[in-house]
């Protein structure tokens, strides 16, 4: 008798946020619409580096466990990094997604989650890394910018690129108008990439990410 095919288990995602959490919401909406099994992943917890943000509220409203790990509650940056790694580990994630998480993680976090820690950045890396990617592209006079979903390494927005989306800069753009248009593309890209990583598996070959 042929063996019954074993249903693939949805991958466990922990999502880290620092702000409004619209990227998180896009993931939650897609998973709710598609179903956990078909999407290939579920959000098992949402973590933040600060309290009182909409990103956490979005998770709480749908009953997803949340945690907060603030730098100022720890003696050193290394201690914070270890505490964050422990808080994330407690939820046994397959993938960790930084969706607008405005902190650089350290050695301990990367030792545990390197190669499965995905970030989204609002510029076309390697141009305009850092906390002000949108403002910097605008100030530089770039005519196109966009967003990059990449794996996190020990640099600032330097890890292997998984996918990018392009957005044209308009003459009348200010930082907020441009960022809003980037975020529309970014949310779709993140949802697509995380689902494909979860469903298909992937390997990282040097700077190249191959989704199987
Ligand atoms: C995104 O554009 C992300 O790339 C940047 O901050 C924004 C977060 O937006 N680092 P949200 O909190 O998901 O709405």
C-alpha cells in the first residue's frame, strides 16, 4: 500500500516590528485569506523593541502572542541582544521577519537566527542603507528607488538579497509620499517572498539566494 503523503507543516514565523506594522498586517491578511497550509507559514508571535505601537496592537487584536524587549531595560547592548534572541527562540521560529524593526541585532541573535532572519528595507540596496533609506534616496536625486527583502548579516542592510521592487520617484515627492508608495510595493513583495521561502525552501550560496 502506498504511504499516505505527509502534509507539510506550516513554517513558524516570528515577526519583529517597531512601528505601524502595515507589513505585518499584510502577512496576517494574506495568511487569513489563503489559509495557513496553502500559504505555508503562520505568525506564531510578534516582538517589538518598544511598547504602545500599532504593530503590537495588530497582533493582540487577532490573539497572536506578543513580547517587548527594550534596550533600556538591559545593562548592555549585548545583554539586550541575548534577551531578544531568547524571547524569539521561545516561539521556536523557522523564520524571523524584521518588518520595520528599527534595531540592529548583535552576535548572539545572528548566531541563532543567521540564514533565517529576513529584513525589508525601503530602498534598492546596496544604495541607501540605514535608517533613512527613503530620505537619502530623495536627497540624492535618485529617479528610481524601491524596496529590498534580504537576509540579515552582521552589517547594516548588507545581507544577501532575496527580491527587490522598483518605485519611480516623482518630482513632487516628499519623504512621506514616496515612502507610502514604496510601502505598497514592499508589502506585496514581503508577502510573496516569505510565502515562497516557507513553501519551497531555499539555499544561500554566497550572495545569491536560491528559492527552490
Ligand atoms: C517599512 O518601509 C520598512 O522597510 C521600514 O519601515 C517601514 C515599516 O512600516 N524600515 P510598517 O511598520 O510595516 O508599516
